[in-house]
C-alpha cells in the first residue's frame, strides 16, 4: 500500500505542475520544440534531469560498490564531459537548420536521401525504446521490492504516469516537470548522503570503501583498473561521449532553447548532473566501506539505505528514484513523438499521431523490460553502443565535411550490422576485450565507411 500511495501522490504532483504551468498544446511547433523560447536556467535543469536516467541512480552506486575508484571514474567523467562536448554541435545545428525539430530532419535535408532518413529514424527510435525500457526495468524492480506487487504491474504504472502528463503539452510538460524532478533528486540525494555519513562513521568509511567492497579497485592504472577500463570503462566512455549525439532528446532541446542560450544551458546542465552520480557513488562507497553485503549489487543503494536508515527515509528516496527515471521516460516520449514530423510534416494531425506514437513506444518498452533475466547494466551498455553508430557521420556533417547520402547510409548500416553484434557477443560472453573492440568498431566503422563510400560515389 505504501508504494501505491507514493505513486499516486507523485502522479498527482506531476499532472498538477503540468496543468498549472502549461496549456494543452495542439500545434506541432509548441508540442515538439516549446515554441523555441526556453531560457537557460530552466533548460539547464531540464538537460540535467533528462540525462539522469536509471544508470545515474543505480549504476553509479553499483560501480562504486563493486569497482571502486576506476568504476566511478569511468562512469562519472564521460557522463559530464559528453554534455560539454555537445555544445558546439548544438549551436551548429541550430545555425544551419534554425526551424528544425529533429536530427533526422537535418540529415535528410542535407543529403536529400530517404535511406539516410530511414536509418537515422531507426537509430533514434530504437534508442528511445531501449532507454525507456531501462528506466522501467530499474524502477519496476525497486517498486516491486517495496510494494510486493508484481514487477510487470509496476512497469505499467510508471509508464502510465509518464504518459499522463507528457501527452498534454509535449516538450513543455517534459521540461516543466524536469525542473521539479531535478529539485526532488538533488534534495533527496543530499539528504541520503548526510544521513548515511552520520550513521556509518563519516568520511573514514567512504575512504575505506574507495577500493570497492573487495578492496581491490584502488587505482586507475593497476591491473584491476585496466580490467575495468577494458571491460567497462572503454565501452562506457564510447557510449556516453556519443550519448547526446545519438539521442533525439538533446537535439530536440537544442532546437527548443533560445538560440543565444544554448551553450550556457548545456554547460550548466552538465555541472548539475554531476552532483547526482557523486551522491549515489558516495552511498556505494559507504556500503563498501561498512562491509555491507548486497544481495543484488545493481540495487545496492536501495538495499543499503533500507537496512541503515529509518523507514521514513524511503519516501524521499522513492520520490528521487521515480523522478530520475520518469524525467528520462517523458523525454523519450517527446523525442519519439517528434520523429513523426520527419514523415508526416507538421500539419494539424501531427500532434494526435505523436500521442499515439508515445503509446506505441511504451508498449514495446514495457515488453522489453519484462524479458526474464535482463539487467539494467547490460541493456544500458548495449544501447549506449547503439548511439555511437551515428556519431561520426553526424559530427562530420555538422563540420561541413564532404559526404554523400549513400556514404552516410553505408557507414551507419555497417556500424549497426558489424560493430553492434561484436559488442553484443562480448557482453553476453563476458569477454572484456571483445566488448571494447565492438564499441570501437561501432564508432570508427561508421565514419570510415561513410568517407570511403562517399569518395567512391563522387568518383563514379
């Protein structure tokens, strides 16, 4: 009953905020890019909240607990750096395509190619589905533990909440709720860290846990540090650095923010985001330093907080977790909805079609989240690599490099058909070197093949 009440209160809060600060939107410009008038402060909070997904809340604690300093480094630094590296490209796409809505639309217009539009729509759409599945998987696990209700019912509940307010005013609803959600996350995270420090011996316990629960991961350059680099760090860095470039959520915000505020918005968003893995990582270090034994390392923060702190602390913790998960889910819904404009234009029927697209995405994501044995970390690494498949063709196009539509299509297709299967095999087989090779192949093959195929097309 406790968990159900929390969900109900949360749903009422998000719907209330949406109704209070936005109006129901029926035009495509307002629904998909918020009339291009978002200011820097609100935009920064929205960017940070959108980037705070399940891995930020759970994997950061897991990495600190199981892989110590190397795990936290390779999770946190690329996560922050990617948003800063994205800034010049966000500015470029806005300058080159000022009335745009999607990355797909920009690439299709530059190359006048249906194949390019198709392969980019697939990559961005698949990412939105898989990202949503990760949030539902992580959130459903937590809520099922607390409520005792079936996992599948919790994934349905979370999906319903995100859809209830996102369908009302699209990106406007996503952004205004992001502001509230980020506030909940930051306050909740600070509260958990302060209380946990007081209950476990303070920073001495954190220091004792820096090497993970095993005590073996104290350095980036040790044998265990190199092992983390190859098996986790490199695939993670590749997936994260390419993250915003292969995610329509961030291109959509680049089109929605006031043009002169793009740079400061993404920079501030990166700094705000950094606070979250630092807080959750600290909880992981505390668990390791105090000798806590987690039954599920992927849920170590929840298990540790539940065993250590008073029961009432679960209320802000749950609000924090739900906020982090749904801030990404609603952004994914808006991103998938915006992709409909690439195929249908921005006529009067676009918004209704966009709302139906949101529902379709949720149905598929719920089905994926309920696959037996699926883990948050594996799914995250997989779709992180998926994002990398369009990185180099996108960057080269924005920088004005001479490519052709056939070249771009061949490059992305090669990355999807060659690099991604290699990574998937390495992940399933547990072979770090193969995972690293798959990640690098995905990134590099798209760019190399695009350049080579474009040159051949020009000569022909």
